């Protein structure tokens, strides 16, 4: 506010945003929230937009991820129930059996951490730090793109408003993204059955974990005994946990891939002006279509598509390896094949991993790619054995590539062929060390 009592352009812009968030503008906040994937419940909307107003008034430019934590915790607790003692005891016993079986199916060592039984709320709290690491590059890029589009579209007469306007837009965009992340993680907490169910190392140190309420729900309606379901899910979770603990670089590789994708996010200012001129603010359906169509975001660049392809390859390699280890470790279970088919159907219809990655980075995991990766790992196992297969997780430079998934024969030829002759430098180093 100016000393003479007149409102500055910055004050007017702030009041305009406040009017929108309070529902005192032509655009319906409920329609915007619905189009952005946020709940349409009036009480929840009032709370959410109140948080947006708080974010707009707050100091600093960083994203307040506590909004995501509050949103996720609220959703996780809505239909949560306390697992019965016999259900928890059954899962604990299943982990003990599964560890022995997984020993036979992989060369990777056991985790030193005891398996953890978790509630939905505990899972959201434990995994949210990694979710925010994954989401932050995308959120920041969207905020920067919106701010840049606003600055580029500004006319000369409002140039003095642009710095404050872009700062506020970045803050509001960050708060919206945080709340959407909370919505995604909260919904996932009702579906994931274990710590590794997403295919990303979300828990620290590769600790095995099971969401007992969801594990029980997974087996309902399958005509499979509860003890078989618990053992099979435990086998699968222990395979994930051993891999994530052994290949600790997987988490950084995934976050780096998301960051590479996020660098290319931008807003098409020409489309922004066109949509704004054609949009009827009083028509929620038109507003939803404009936001959901992706018209404001240009097609992915080659670099972005390459980043998404690398992410898909990484996830396919993880899940394909886990599929093979789980199949080999659970041969004693009569219903092993039926349970594996349940997971395949779950993926095809959009399981937790597909939902999370589609919401955060627009990555659509292809079930066929996961099947191809599993077939590659099976061929490698048959050719070089368990130890030779698992040695491929020792370093990012030796992990199979997308080309290896497409053509496992070339990979197997490299693994089974004679060792390459050392070059001149290698021989000199060997001679030097041999002379000591």
C-alpha cells in the first residue's frame, strides 16, 4: 500500500487473486479445482483455497510442502482401519518364510532391517520426503513457465506489476502443485500394498514394508487363501527391498530423470492468449476442457521424450527383475501364477505406479514394456545364472539398456563371450602393478 493511501498495481493484482480464491470473481474456483484434479467438496475447497491465500501472503519463494502432507494425511485416514492382530501376525510370519525363499532366487543380500507393518497414514508420512524430491523439479518448472508466460504476455501499461505478479503466480502454482501431490499420495495410500509397490525406492535404506490393511484387501475376491497371498506379497516386497538396498543409486537416477524432463516445461503464450480470448469464465465445462486438454503446454521436446523413455526403461528393468525373482522364489505356492496375473491386470488397468507417474510427469507405463523386460531378465538368468544376472545391478554403467530389452541376444552374447583383450594402457597398468 502506498503512503498516500492509493492502491499500487501490485496491491490491485493481489486483490484480484484474493477475489478469485475467495470465489468473488467470475471464474468458479470449484471448476478450476476439479479440472486440476482436486476434490470438489465445498468444505474441502474452502480449506484448500484458504491455504492458497496463506501461501500468497507468506514470505519466501519456496514451495510449502506441508500442504501436500496435510492433504495426503487427511485422505489416508478417511477409511483407514486398524488391522486385526491375527492379520498382522500372519503377515509377520509370511515375511519369515519369504526371506528363505528369496535367498534361493537372488544373489543380492538380505536387508539388515526388520520388515515394517505400516498403516496408510504411516506410509504417507514415510514416503512423502521422496515424493517431494520427485515433484519439486516439475513444480518449479511449471511455476517458472507460468511466470514467464505472464511476463511475456504483459502489455506496456502493466509492466510495473509484472515482478510482483510473477512472484505471486509462482507461489500459487507451487501451492496448487503441492496440494495435487497430496491428493495423489493420499489416494495411493489406499492402493499400495507394500513399500516397493510403486517400483521406486520410497523408503529409506530399502526397508521392507507392508500396508497390512491394503494387503488384506488385495487378496479379497481372489479365491486364494490369506496365507498364500501374504507369503507371495512378502516375496515380492523383499525382492524390491533387496534391490533398492543394493542399487542405492536407483533413487538418484529416477529423480535425475524427472529433473531432465522438467527442464523442458514451458507455456505456449500464443495459446494462452487465444484460450483467454475465447474462454467464457462462467462456463465450467469450457474451463475444464481448456485446462485438461493440454492446449497451453507445447508438445514434448525430443529431450523431454528421451527423459521419459529413460524413466520407463528404469522402471521396466526394476519391475521385470522383481517379476522374475518373485516367480522363482514362489514356485512352492500353488496360487503363484494366479497372483502374478492379478498384478499384471492391475498394471494394465492403471495401478498405483501408473497413476502416480501419469499425474506427476505424464509418463504412461506400457505393460508390454514391463513384460519385455521380464523376458530379458529370464533369458539372462538362463544364460549366466542368478549371480551373473544380479551382477548387472552393481553399477549404473553395466545395467541393461532399452536396446538390451529389445534384443536380449546381444546382451547375452556380451555376457557369455570371451573377455575382451586388454588395451595397451591396461597392459601397462598391469605390468606396473605386477612389478611391485
